[in-house]
C-alpha cells in the first residue's frame, strides 16, 4: 500500500470556524469524503438553525409560539430524548427551552439587562413545561422556544466521524468550533494532539491532549461575554435564574461521543460550585478551570 493522501479542509458552519483533516487512499477519495462530510454538517445546520425561517426548528418554534403541537421525525426525536435525559441529569440546568433568555441578554451591548426584562422570560423557560411523548411535542405554555444549539454541533461532529469511517476513511478528525471527534488515529497509529485554550488568555494553550479515538468538547464563558465593573458575565445562562453562571470559566470533557462530551462539559459549567464534584462522579476524563484560575480534574 502506498502513501495515503492527506486533505485538510477548513470551512465555516454553525457560526464557528471548522476543520476537517483526513487521510484517504487517494486525493479523489479524500475530496469525495470531505464533500459528503461538509454536506452533512450543512444538512444539520439547515434543519436546526434558529436563524433560518425555513428550518425545522423554526417550524417547531412557530408551533411553540402559538401554544400548539407538532410531530417530529426520528432524528429530531432522538435529539429531544437526549435533551430530556440531560435536563434530568442536570436537575433542570441543561434546558433546551432557555434560548429565549437571549432576548434580554445581548452580549454585543456591553451592559447588563434590567432584571425586569429577565423575569417575564423565565415564565417561558422550563423543559418540564413541555409535553414530550415521542414523536409529539406539545406546548401548553404559548410563547416558548426550543434551541438545540447545545446538542446539534456535537451531534454533527459524531455524524461526520461515522460517515467518514463508513466511507472507508480510518484516519482523521473533525473539529466543529472546538468540538472534536476523532475518526481514527494518524496512519502511523500516533495520536492527534488537540490543544485546549486558556479561558483567560487568548492564544495560550492551557493543555494538549493526545487522542487516538473518541471526542473532546469544551464549554466556557470566554466565547461571548461582557465585563461590567470588572465582573465577567459569560453567555452560559442558568435557566432557573436567567443569569449567567459565574463559578467555572471552562470545562473540557473526553468521551466516546462528542454529544456526550459536550453536554457533560456544559452541565459541569452550569453546576457552578458543584461542578467539580458532579464531573468527578460522572467519571469521564475532564479538566475544569474556575474564574479565579484554580483548576482540577484529569484529562487522559
């Protein structure tokens, strides 16, 4: 067998810079597989984007706004089942109805919302208020919204890894905005080395992880934030209070699936002071950094 063809394809999707790296039998196969992989990410973005009026998610949210109901397909049902499991595992902190809080929190404005803007929105937050019995989703409280952003990007990374392996590519990785799924180790069986960024110093790598398989995801307060009177308010909002969590700056988790790593990292951040203990109980390799620069966990 001759040397394998290496292809690196940067692209943009789901509001993030993305990167696909793979080794294939030849350049033609590499291009075909990369095209199919990127098309799969685009398919999922088209279905679940909250920015597109023609997306399935927007159709769901039109039913939610009216206090109605809608039947969903098997793929969407599996994502909602997973969101339901995360809601229960997090005592209500991981909540796909909390996106409506963005109406009050505008991180491009550099100012805190008035609590009077936040309080009315909380009445429309709460997965427990939704009637979910697959395949039917019902909204007894009109004006709610579903946002699958906390699940879909990681699910897309897993789908790409599976698609590439199914097409005969055994070596590569996909990075969707920092959510990484390994297709397989490099051709010489060496691992991929993935850097985790320092949540407080842009451009600085906090730690480098060697991965032969599985997935790595990071959740943190540095992606979108505002600083008011020296206090940083990140974009991860507690759906029970409507205000940003402020204990952990960053959580990274390793798991077999990116969707599991991503939700575990987010729940860890949402758990605030209890986050380190929750992550330790979960038993997946992880690393947390708190807002004071303290860190813990083991990533290996």
